[in-house]
C-alpha cells in the first residue's frame, strides 16, 4: 500500500464563503476543489488549539449538511453550539450534560441497529450496498471538545464505560447504515480517544 500527499497552493484563493458550502451525494465542499466524501471516508476528526476555529468549522459543516442529513449536536461546554437549540430545525437535537450526551449516542446505536434490520430484511437486499441504496437519509452526530467531556467523566466510570461503548459501535459500524461521527478536540491523542478508534476516523482536519 501507499499514501499520496497532495500539496495545495494558493490556499487563500481557494477559500469559499460559508454560504457556498454545499453537500450532496455523499460529499460536502470545504474549499474550491476540496471535498469531504463522507460515504467513502467516514467520520471526521477535527483538531486545533483554543481559538483556532474548530467551533466555526463545525457550524459551517452543520450549515452545509443540514439540508441533506439529520444532525444531532453534543456540546459538553454548553456554549456556542447550544444556541442552535433555539432554532426549530434543531429543537431537541442539541444536547449537554452527561446523561443527555450519553443518551444521544445510545439513541444513535439503537437507530443503527434498526437500520441494519431494515436493510437486511429489505426485499431488494443486495450484498455490499449502503444506506443510499435503501433510501435512508444520512445522520451525523457531532461532539465538540471530546477531551473536555472525557475529563468530566473521569470519576464516573459507569457512565464513561457506556459512552466509550456507544462511541466505539458508531465509529466501527455506523458507515454502512449512514451514521457518521464528527468529533472535535484540541489534541486528538490516545489519552482521550483510543488509538484503534482514532484510526477509523478516515477524514482528519486541523485548523488554526
């Protein structure tokens, strides 16, 4: 195997406005000529220091994806993303607090299992086909500042175990049935996210 690295020049000229970010047919545009093909490269890991632009990047992705997908937002900091909960489109879909965030991931796992059941029992079942073939809508679960949330769970082993279990299932099995994770954290190292899970984020961005 091999890896191809592409050097992008004239980065400033390739920037687009947030209103120009479009998502369709399994991809979302990030810059001129740069797309995240979420069907092909499932799950996005977003890194960057404080003030580097992670939250704005998440808001941009939400803006682009909300026209084609269902979105659930987990905001452990109870800050910028919580404001989206005031919009009718995101009513009941913005979560904060340990129980609510773990519950969001649990619901994601339940949806994943029910989708697999629908796909496997479909009269047009075809091996190797994904959620698009069965007319299912993609779903994104966004977690801002995962490290902060993991620190909050440090003394609550039961809840932390539940969270890790649900997160692992969604990352390892969610792609085929159209459930994708977007996780933002300052430093995505093995202290807060297991290396085996991190390796399954097939698209990675660094901002700031």
